[in-house]
């Protein structure tokens, strides 16, 4: 994460303290709010609106740079209003997937590539028809992410075929897979950015690899129900009832396995709010 340098913060406290202008008073107030926010204290306790963007005073709706069904579902569950703008990239050509490579580096690299491409497309006017009709003066937030599944040192992405999804499930019966997911949130027009990674491990029962009397396994049954298994990293859909019955436990959160950690998103939103407040202090100090 990128954090403001402590020495710069001290310098601004001294500069502001020596000024009696109205703008410096506003800066002092902002610094006080930032300090209270960091310590978890608030001078005014406000009831939650049910939308973290509203509670934090961040612009809304959010722009979600993903067509993922589960990411949309998770944001809805969080009360975050959003609008989807997808600009796909060639993910397979980016990053290192060799055995033993770092999955955290890969998912961050991919999420950043998605973000950079989306920002470029938006700023070049190629997404005007898809942007919210009433963009607030405070700008807007973009969210991109990526996820891979790791198993025995190997990185597994979205299965390329039903047969590959079946082979993944066979592997999960013998040892647990883990999910590694990244999230990047960028503010436009300032381009201030926050990012993070979350991981979880799924312990399956051996029954995940069982075949029924008709010769069908869990993948066959999910496909028959229209589940988008080929769109999920590692072919994992732990939220699906046909898969859930084979899960012994999850070390982590289910939303993280599904592709977007709620605690991570909330933490990043708070970090971004701090960055925006500091940027405002810096602007007022420069003026």
C-alpha cells in the first residue's frame, strides 16, 4: 500500500498551525477528522446508511471493471451501488504462471493491467455512453480485481474446458486448494489508488470427486444447471449448493473465495478516503 510519508504530515501540521487564514482552519479540521478516523473515533456518531460509499463520503456509484457475476453479487450484498464497464485485456499474455511463481504478484499485476486499460479507455472518451449520467464533482471510483486458485504450488486460472474443470475437482479431493484475490480501487480524476490481496483455503471432503449412478460428477451436474463454471478461477463455485455440500470448512471468508473480499474492500475504501482527505489538505496548503 502507498501511505503518506510521516515527515510530510508533520511538516503540514507546522505550516497550518502558523496560519490563521480560513483555508488553514479548514485544513486543521480535515487533519483532525483524519486523526479521528485513524484512531477509530468520531466526533459525531452517524447511523450507517447501508452504503459504505455514502458513509465514507465517497463518490457513487462505483464503476466496476468486471463482468464477474460473483463480484456484482458481493457489491450488492455490501450495499454498494455500481455500474459495470468492461474493457477486457489479454490476461493470458500477462504475468508469470510457472510452477512455484508468486500468485499474489500475478493477481496484482493483472488487476493493475485491467485498471490501467480501463482508465485509459475512460479518459480517452471511449466509455462516455456507459458512464453514469450524473458524475459528481468529486469524481468517481473504479474497481478492478483478479483471482487465481493455487494447488500444490501450481496456479490454476479459469478452466479452458469442462474436462479441465473435472480434473481440478479430482485434485481438490486429495488436498485443499487456496484462492488468492486482488482488489484495486482508483479515484478519477486524481488517480489516487489503493490495492490489497486476500487469500483463503477450502478444505473439501473427498466426495467432491464422487460420481453418481448415472456416471455424472459435480461438474456435470453444475453444467446441467447452467452454472458458469468456466468463468470461475479453478472452476470453483463454493456458493453453489452442489459444491457447498462437499465443503468441510473454509479458512478465510466465503466472499474471498468467490472473488472479492468484503473486509478488504471496506479497508481499501477507508484508505482511499484518507488519501483523498490528505490530498485536499495538500492542495489547500499549496494555495
